């Protein structure tokens, strides 16, 4: 049986390769966004699609294409801004929200920001309401400049009528990358912070938010007087701006034009995965990561460290982390199959080790006799084989959603009602980490 | 042989020494606290009924000079004080008691039980034998309406603590019966190696006027004619920091001696006396989080915000980034930014480098 499993592994990997040649890449395993030093954004109204089949009006930040000068569509969440430590950042924001929507702005918790142009607001300077004739031409646009002094994961939000603006979608992620390889580090590797112990192989964004569709209806119908956040009752929940199962689709799919970011973490066994976790909304969500504990190495863009230069020595391990509104955390997660006690590849003891294979389990047999195919009901993500990268016979009608024979670990909110999209199950705050066979290409 | 004069002198000297030792070792901080029925004006002008603590400044209760506020006045226990004694005058029409989260009440004769729902008979200590319907009304001995009670904490730990009503807390705490109690480990230091130059005590809480009006009118709970049975449908309309919300004047000033210059340290004592979790956030500054619930961390955390659950306290140090004047927005990142649903309002203010001339807590009429 072990031998069959292995032969099938090789075959399925070849099949995946052929599939990729035809259809391009599978869901990307990376954070996408816009990098640089200067960002030109516009706040606009648009519509998103939720997985219950509804569409909801949003206000989002849109990117102005630097070549054409034209703004794209608003997006939920706003563009993930990727910048470099110690390199000054300039962000201009123009207000093109509909009449009566009011001013708009951006605040960057954790950074000392200088704001210019626009008009004075409560938290920062704001881009003036679009339909008002500006007294000065610069009032419709506001400029924010700051120099990020520390690498890490941050967020930005609207600082204007923040209860409504954040609800409507005016927020996004800000990632500050280290200026240089940390002391003792390998220039070919990736580090989240200025310490070698923050090395990672792959990174994923986990920006969580929620919506009360009633408020969006009130905005759509211009019932400004009815909007009352003391009655707030969210029924839609999002990771990176999408509900399950839309999170599993690729980044930038054409049918989700205002929700460009997916949440489909994938990895090979033994890799270190960095989860950039952001509480962008106003509610607390207990996100639960099946498969292994994670280590929280940083909060609010600051390493959990007992002193300068000692690295994340105060990191804490857990399986569930709450999203705190406005807070960010960096989680490092890994998986080798160590605790299983059997060989995930179905090796014979004399077979060579796979990359990062947990050696003490090498050649250990699968501990149970699998029941016949028709004696059980297979879940949609079962490949037909218990072995990583394996395949097996699936019953008629099975979706075959796991063509590469990966291991699916559900990463979800443990407030179980949040596993719905406006009362339709399954939806909401669910995604899956897929541990793929080392031969399955991810990027 | 000593002369009689010398002996008298020596005796007098010893007596003076003993007296000096006794005076130098002040043992207790002692306060005369009362609780009143009152109304409090919200930022939008509406009035909400509260039960508010005030300090009787001349310590006799024959007159009540102090002003009742929500939250009540900050009680300070000196670094050299081992005990806190509170004399409580109850000006409400129902029994009350006091409870400090994280501090052990010394004169505690156990909980007070009542014959639910009639509430006409009480027992103290263990559950009345054979009575399986009695319910606990108070965590410790009660002070009846019009009477004066005494509450003693004889080994008071340093830190930031929340005093709340210990009687039907789901009802009395949300009426405003809470106040901060603070004790420094030494003069000018909140905890070991946590010195500060200025201090800001900020209590987060909320008001639900519907419930509070029902309580004030006596139509709340398991009583005849009740219109609200409990706080299960709690839906706060006012989100307050020290009894105030934006744009109230005097919201959140720094209780220091003077302006904060570059490099000087501001201690912020955070308390959540409400029923909901909040997420205090500073915009543009980091703070060093040093403690929770009066327990100093071995290693502090650098954050710009954090979760503050009901009943919790936390202490953080903010280092003044420059010379005055400066101000930084300070608000609830859960975005409770309205007064009865109207933006802007709620838990939003600024941390300022200077000392405003206003009261620090919401006052009542």
C-alpha cells in the first residue's frame, strides 16, 4: 500500500505540472499589493460581491495608475501598501466619494505622520467632500508623508467618521520590509523584522473585517439619519475582503473586480509561514489555526522582545488569536507532520528523505486499514489517499477539489456563526491552509 | 545609679521615639465616601440617572462637601500605607456594598443572601441551611439605606484597581458605582522601575439610558411592575471616558503638575468599568504596557493599542516625544465614536502635553 501511495504521488505531481502548463498558476501563495515610495489613491464608491450571492455598496481606496494617471476601481480592502524601513513614504488621497459622503482621510497607527493640503479634521487632515467647491484647489486632495522607522505589519484606516468609513471599507494593510538583511542573516532569505529569528519562507495576509448590510443599504439609499452604530449587528465577515469560499479563488480574478485579494495559504512541509494578522474592523474574531500552534512574534509592528537585539524571545504559542480592532500581529506557523507518528509520504524505510521530512516518522506505516471506498463519505478535500501528494479512487460525484493531494487545514473564526455569509452557510471567516507535496509548485 | 530626672528624661525620649515610629509608619489611607442618586448630563445635553460616589472632605457625613461624580473620585493609597479604609454613607434607597477587584476585603463576613424574588429577608455567610432558592445579593456585608458602613483592605497591593459596587453588580455598577483606586510602589513610581512625571487616569464605561431610567424608576429586575427584567439586552448609547464623551470640555486632561516636556514620562492608568470590551488606541505614539490588573509585567510590551476587557486595568508609559504643545488622538479603536448614535462623539479625545483647567470626571447635578 505504501508503494502504491508513492507511485501515485509521482503521477499526480506530473498531472499537476501539466495542469499548470495549461492554466497558468494555481492560487498564488504570496501577499500581493503595491510597492514603492509614492502612492496615489482615490476614495470612491463601488460594489462588492458576497458569497451569499448578494452585492453590497462599499467605499474603498482605489489606486491611480502611475502610467495612465487613471484611477482603478475602489477595492475592499484598500491596496496593500508595501514599503521599506527608513525610506520616506508619500501618499496622496483624493476624495471622489459621492455627494453627501463627507470628507475622507487615512490614519496610520504606529507612525508619526505629517499631513498637508486638504482640510483639518479630528484625527488628521482630510480630503474635502467631493461635491463642495473647494476654496483652495488642493482641498480635495490630502498628502500624508512619514518615514517608517521599524519594519513590521501595520494597517491604515480612514480617520474621518471612522465608525462609518471603516464599516464601508476604507482600510487596508501596510507592510514595512526591513531595509537590510539582519546581522547574521542570509541575503537570499526573507525576514519580517531586523533579527534572524524572524526568518520566513512564505507570507500571507490575514486581514479580517465585518459588515452590517443594513448600514450599507442606508448609505445606498442616502438615509443618513438612520445610520446608528449603537444598533450595529454584523452578518457578513471577510478575510482580505472576501468571504469563504471566494477566499480560495486566485488574486485578481475578473469576477471579483473590487475584491482583488485572496486568502489561500499554501506551503511545503517544513517551511516557515508568516501570517500578517490584522484586525481591520470593529469586532473581535477568535481566529483558530488548525494543524499546529503558531508563535506570535510581534504585535503592532513591534517584536515581542525582552531587550534590544535579542529577537522575539517573548513570543507566545497558541492555536487561537483574537483580532483586536486596530491591532496587528505577526504569527509564524509551521508544519512537518511531526505529531502524526506515521510517514506522510508512505515511504518504505529504505527510501530517501523528502526535503524537511520529519525523520523519526520515516517509513512508519499508516496506522489504520482504510475502509472500502463506499463504506464512508469522503469530504470534498480528500484526495483519495492519506499520503501527501497522493491520489486514490474517489466515488462518483465527488468534487475532486484536492487534485494535488495536499493536506487541508481549516483556518477559521471560532465564533462559529461567523462561518456564514449573511446567514448562508458555509461562508464568512473560513479559509484553508494547504500543505502541498514538495514537488507541487506553489508560486 | 541614675537620677530621677535622667530616668524621666529617658522615659520621655523613649516615648517620643515610639511616637515617631508610629507616626512615620502611617498604616492606612482613610476615606469618607458617599453614594447619591443624581442625574448626569451627556455631551448631547440629555440627562441620564446615575448613582454616583462622592468624597466627604471633612470626614463626618454631617455635611457632604465633595461633588459626586461618575466615575467616583480616584482614591489614592500612599506607598507607605498598608491599608485602605472606606467609610461608606448610603444615600440610596437600597443596600450597597464595596468590592475592589484584585484586593482582599479584610472585614468580610461573607456574602449576603436574600429570599429571591421577594428580597425581604437576608442571611449572611454560608447559604441558609436547607434553603435552595436563596440567592446572593452582595459579595460582602451591606450598608443599608441611610446608614454608614466600613470596608477595610488591610494589605493593599500596589497598582491600579477598580472599585465597584459588590451588591447586584449587574445593576449597580452600570448605574455608575465605580471608581479607581491607585497605589504607587514608591513616591513617583507606579511599579518597581516604572517612574513617571505625570499621570492620566482614564476609566472607560458606557451608559444605556433605557436601563438606567428603569433602574432609577424602580421598574428594573424581579420587582412588581418591572419593564426591564435584566441587562441582557444591554445596548449602550453613550461611550464614555471618565464620564464624558467627545466633545465635552475637560475630557481627559493629564493630572500632572505641569506640561510634559520632551522625554518626560506620562503614566496612563486604564480601567474598564463598563460592560463592553474596548480597544484604547493612541494615534502617532507608542506606549509601553507595563501591567495588567495591578500586576507588573516582567517585560513590558510596545503597543499603540490593546484590548481592555470589562473589569480590567492596565498601566502604560508614554514618553513625551517633544516639548509642548502637542496632542495626539486617543480613542476606542472599536470605533464607539457617537453620542446616542450621532457622530462625532463617544470615546474620542486627545492626549495633550499641557494641563487643562477643567474637571477630570463627569460631574452630576
